[in-house]
């Protein structure tokens, strides 16, 4: 597992690195310069990102949250102090683990494992949500095409669906593709749904 540590303090970064090495993890990149960090992370392509902010300013937190949204990777953030608003923003930004006043080398590996697990769980939920949204959109398209066929051909819903299904099978296409083509043709020919 390749891990990137972002910390402007080399001494604090050394604590994290030592905790990782003691846990048997040794593919570690230290980034102490925040300028150009996104490009550097894209180049390194780490599996996990650990960010340590001693006393984060509002701008530093926003930058870290933007980083989390831009990179699809587990991110664990260590901060010395925080408030409820910052914690809520961290969760909303997709920070996988947000640890307040807990930077000790013996806690690094459990926090890393938590971040990875939470990231994967969140990713699965996002994929399921996207799949459900896509299925709903396809269902709406098919329903519009059935309504069009029912109106134009004077058939009932099961017959309209059967027509769509037969056309899809005959053409080796998905039903939603046939439905989209039918709706597009209707719109081009000046019909309205």
C-alpha cells in the first residue's frame, strides 16, 4: 500500500512515518510543501493520503476538503483542534477519518485501516446510488416511450412494452436505447410528450 503524508512539519510527519513503518508499511511519500500538492499526488498515485494539520486555518481546511473531493482516495486527517462546523465539513467533503488531538504513532495504523474501510463503504454506497438513479432515469425514459406508443398506436401498456422489447431484441439493443431513439424521433418530427 502506497501512502502519502502531507505535513508542513517534518518532525510531525516523522511521527506518522515511524508509526507506519512500525506497522510494516514502507511505501511512503512525504510531502512537506503544500504548493502543487494535487499535481504531486496525481504523480505519486498513493492508495491512501494522511494529512496532518497542527492548527488548521479555515483556508487550510477548505484546501484539504477540496483535495478530498478532487481525489478519489481514502484520506485521514489529523488536527490538533477542531469545532463542530469543521468536523461536519470534513464528513461532507469525504474525509474518511478525521482525528482530533490524536496523533500518536500507535494510533496511525488503526486510523489508516478505518479510513480505507470507510472510503470503500462510502464508494459502494455512491455506486449503488448512481446505479439506482440511472435505473430510475431509464425507467422514466421507457415509460415516456410506452406512453408515446400507447397514444400513437392506441395500444395498452403491456403491448407498448412488448413492442419496445421486440424492437430491442430484433436490433440487439437495450430497451432503453430503443425508447430513447423513439423519443428523439418523436421530438424531431414535432410531436410532444
